[in-house]
């Protein structure tokens, strides 16, 4: 046992009110390496109280945009300073190679904090021409106010980056927050809160309560003084959160799962599409909401493309992610290992052709071989359900209309990619695909200035970009009766 993590509330560390803990397990060795406090309803109440007290005191919410921007900028500098520490914390917790968060998650998180310095200064209102008041003239204008205390509930797959997506935007808007990291990955959120304290954020603006979703997460959703829940995670939990929050008229943003199509037309650059599809399938062991796991390929190149993708899958070096030549570590937890293997077996049973990988045997560490299925149908479980592992399903189409119909034949609508040399077709298909984000000849670009979110079972609301910051504000209209 090497570390024990406590809640961070109003600038200080606390054990759970009943003293209970959750073990943290290393996915490579399956050994317990630490623990964190198992938060209770009382702990949540204490943290929300601290966030509410600070909100009402106004030491953050009443600062002008430039002052908020100054602290956000300091926090960005500190996150940049601690890039390797934060990347290692996330990577070790889920068995990912630290090179990935160093190259992707951390630069994106830092860019988000820097972009938020601009958002803090752009929360402007409008003047609105109106009909007056019983014949007298009026002036109506709007202001943007912080929504209040936010409950930020975060998954385990990219813990720091997703925490920062929420934090940067809500801080720019002047909100205070209680963060609930995943029970598997509390480390980087706690380190981030400590960095915010070092940057000079007033105590109580950022609080972290560790623990289970059904306990800490639910208590946040039910708390009367939490104004908004910003949730990233599974559709199942999202559905429950929306139900709970709905009764209390709480604002909710849901960033949920996906089964994103990558549509490869016959005129696409074969190499570019292959590289993009492999990246979209295998980065972070496929444990990524935007994973491009439904590969729709024109019939004329489907066999060749599927075979090349299978070669790419076999070339991925799987093993202990701390070794420099290893590209893919284990999946993050036992439940994930069982889930991925169950779907691989389902793919075989339902008649898809297994070209690479397959069901893994449970040796030490939850390693899954990158797996490619071909000759699949869109109705199969491996084409409809989010597997959240390194599994790609190749489906053939004959026409553009069929490609669009297949892409949209999903309960999800998070992201999509169109691979083609015909830009007219690319824009036509991008418009026709029902998804929150479409890449043309690129897989799901990460950019702090772009809004991110889904439609259908992929969620409600957008985070990222200026739209993300606006989502943490209420628009208030003020009308003045003018004299004369
Ligand atoms: P999960 O839903 O099991 O848990 C996510 C978080 O919610 C955790 O902190 C968990 O403790 C908490 N939680 C669980 N049940 C809850 C409840 N009833 N009330 C309140 N909180 C609850 O998801 P996960 O396994 O951690 O993450 C994987 C899922 O997240 C996948 O579906 C993935 O696609 C999705 N995801 C989406 C995005 C996006 O931007 N759309 C990004 C990353 C991950």
C-alpha cells in the first residue's frame, strides 16, 4: 500500500465521515496499491456547503473577468509545469502508456485553461429593443450570471482532461464546484485541486469528494444546493442522473457514450484512412467515447481495408505500458476486461469474421488483444453497443445513401469521420450524419475551442469552446423604465 487519498474540501484534506476507504487496484499487476476515502452524504454536504459559502461570499463569482483570467492562467502554468506528474498519475491508474496523456490529454487540458482566460472576459450581455411598458419607454439588457454550485462527475478513461473540460468552463463563468472523480482514478483531480490552491484560488471554489457513483454521485445529484450536474460517463448512469436532477429542476449536461462511424469511401486516401481508423480504434486501449469503432467501408476496398486494419491490430505491442516499446496496456479494470471479451465472443457467435485478436485468457493484468471483425452487419451487438475496448467492426456499403443510413442506424450520435477525396460529398455526408462532431479526413480532433457533445444516447449539451462556458451561466434580463 503506497498512498491514501482524502477529500479536498475548502482547502483542507478530510477522511470520509465514517472513515471508510476504497482500494485502488493496479490494472497491470492486479495488486492493491493505495486507497481513497469513500465519500458519504455528509461529506458531500460539507463540500457543497463550502462551495456555496464561497459562491455567496463572491470572492470568485464576483471577480471581474480579467481577475478570473489571471488565476486561470496561473493554473494553466502549474498544470504545464506538472505535465509529467499528472500524465503519470492518470496513466498508472488505468494502465495506459504515459506517452498518450503527455501528447494528448495534458496539452488539451492546458489549452482549455488558457482558452478559458478568454471566455472569462467574454461573458457579455445584450441590449434588447422592446415595446416599452404601458406606453412608457424602457431599456432592457441582459447579464450573464454563474449558474451556482456545480457537481462535476467524471469517468476513469481520461480523468484529468475531462475534469479540466468542466473546470475551465465553469471557473470562467464564476461558478464553484464539487468534483467527483471516478472511484478508480481520483489522483489527478486531487492534484489539480492542490495546484489551484497553489495558484491562489480561494478555498472552497474547487472541492473534490472521492467515492462511488451510487453514493457520492447520487448525493450530489440529490443535493438541493447543487444547481447543475455536469456528467461524463455511461448512458445508464446518465439516465438515472437526469431522472434525479429532473425532479429538482437541476440543470444537467450529459456527455455519454458513442459508437462512432468512420466512413471510408472508395476515393479516400487508403493510407490516411487506415492510420486514422487505427488511431480511432486503439488509442487508450479503445476506452474513449469518440472511438471510431464502426468502420463503414465501400465494397470495392472493404476486404483489402479490413485486412490492412487487421495487420495494424496485430502490429500493436501489448504489455506493461511502463515499458518504452509497449503501445497498449491492459484495459482499466476487471469489469471492462470481462465486458470486452463478452462482446468479442458475441461477434464470433453472431457470425462476423474474426481477422485479428480474439477472446483473451485471464492471465495477470487485464490485457486484451486488438481485435478486428469483418463481414459484420450493422444490427450485430458488436456494431450497435459501445464496447469500450480495442475492437473494430468493419461493415460494407455500396452507395453514399447506404453509408449515411448505416451511420445513422445507431442509438448513439457522438462523433463520425468521413474519409474521401471528394470535398463536395464530404460536406454533404457531414451534414447528413447525426452526430455532435464530424471529422473530414481526420479522426475526432481534440481542440479546446471546439464544442463537444452528442445527440441521441450520446448526451445532452455541449462542453468545450465558448459554448461550454456559456452553459455555466444564467441569462438574466433587466428592464429599466425610462423617465419622460
Ligand atoms: P460510469 O457511468 O460508470 O461512471 C462515470 C462517473 O459517474 C463515475 O465517477 C461514477 O462513479 C459516476 N456514477 C456512476 N453511476 C452514477 C450515478 N447513478 N449517479 C451519479 N454518478 C454516478 O462510466 P465510466 O465507466 O466511468 O466511463 C465510461 C463511459 O463514459 C463510456 O460510456 C464513455 O463513452 C463515457 N465517456 C463519454 C465521454 C464524452 O465526452 N461523451 C468522455 C469519456 C467517457
